[in-house]
C-alpha cells in the first residue's frame, strides 16, 4: 500500500489524525513546520518542512497515493502571514499531487462562507463569502482543486470544516461542531473512495441545528454519527458578545478587523 502524506501533522487535528489513521493501518509521512510533539506512530515518519519550500514538498510526496493537506495558518492573520503557507504552499501541494497522480484531501473551512447569516441553509455551491484573509485563502484552495481537476485530473476533496474540537464550547458550535471521530472517519473515507473527482463536503457532525445541507458526501461514502445536540442545555446561552459575531456563520472571525459603517 502506498504511503499517505499528512501536512500540518503537529497541529491539534494533525496529531489526532496521525494517531487514528496510523492505528487504522495507513503508512503516513508526517510533516509540519513545527516539531511533532508526540511519539511518531510505528511504521510512520516525520520530517520538518516549510510549505514555502516546493522542492522539499515534492520530495515528501514522492510515491504517495494521497496528500492530506492540514498544514498552513489555521486562524485569521494579516495577509502577508497567510500568503506563503496558505497560497504558495497550496500551489506546491497541488504541483506535487499532479506529479504523483495523488488525491488531495484539503482542510478547507466554514470561513470560506462566514459572512452568510446564521440560520440560513447553505448547499455546497453557495456563494463564497469569506470572513477574512484566512477564509479567503481556503476559498482559493477550493478553487485550486477545481482547476487541477478540470485541467489535470487531480482528484480532490475539500472539507469545509466547522468547529472541530473534542467538545463544542458555545451556542454557535451547536450548528458547526465536528467531532474528532467523525473527522477521522471522514478522512479515511476520502482516502478509500473509488473516485472523487472534485468534491466538497461540509465538515460537521449530525447536528440537528446545522446550517449546511447538500454536498458530495454520498460520493465519498461518509455520514457523521455524532451530534452537538447533547450539549445544548449547557451551551445555548453562550453567545458571542458582539452582534456581528452572533449574526454571521463565521462568528468571531467576522468580528476581527471589522470596520464596515453601520
Ligand atoms: C476554523 O477554520 C479554525 O481553524 C478553527 O480555529 C475554528 O475557529 C473553526 O474554524 C470555527 O469556525 O469554529
């Protein structure tokens, strides 16, 4: 079985995926700009690398069946900080995938659509409404996937991840929460799927309060099993202090540097 490259391996989701996917029998090549803080799972390797370094990324991807791209900046930051890891880095990932005929599983984000209002139901083809430079970089990533599928036949699954934490922490997450086990099963399904083409899947558990509807999950063969609803009593009063954060799906990310006159 060919190895799988996992970028962003030292982050919270990367560490969880490294553990779960290795336990499921995958041979992983782990990479991150930061050191890997855990013991490297048996049969796997870790190499420190910067996504800006296309030569190293190409070498890391050699012989891989898939690239699970969880690397890059994962929160709102100034444009200049996002540019290298999230835009140039993504180009290196896709060029490597093209060379290796590998599938890309991309950790996109709900912040691609963050300025849609809470309560509004969205399908996968809704308009991008990024809520910052981070969300904009994720929309760019999804479109990069569109381009490389249409032009080069590189398969890719774009996971529009909501709030992926061990437990939801506020009222917004009753709609956006994705449990760790649901994410691990989703990523395994993305690797195992026969054919994906260019696909978009909302990365959320089976939350009855979800704002997200149609996507390509049937093509991947995944259905979430967990639900944030069991936390409702504790969380429904935990609202963002700012009206802009309460009104929009992206929550706190919409508030950062917000200066639109009322
Ligand atoms: C994300 O994309 C972020 O990486 C994460 O830190 C959370 O804030 C999450 O979205 C969210 O929207 O809750």
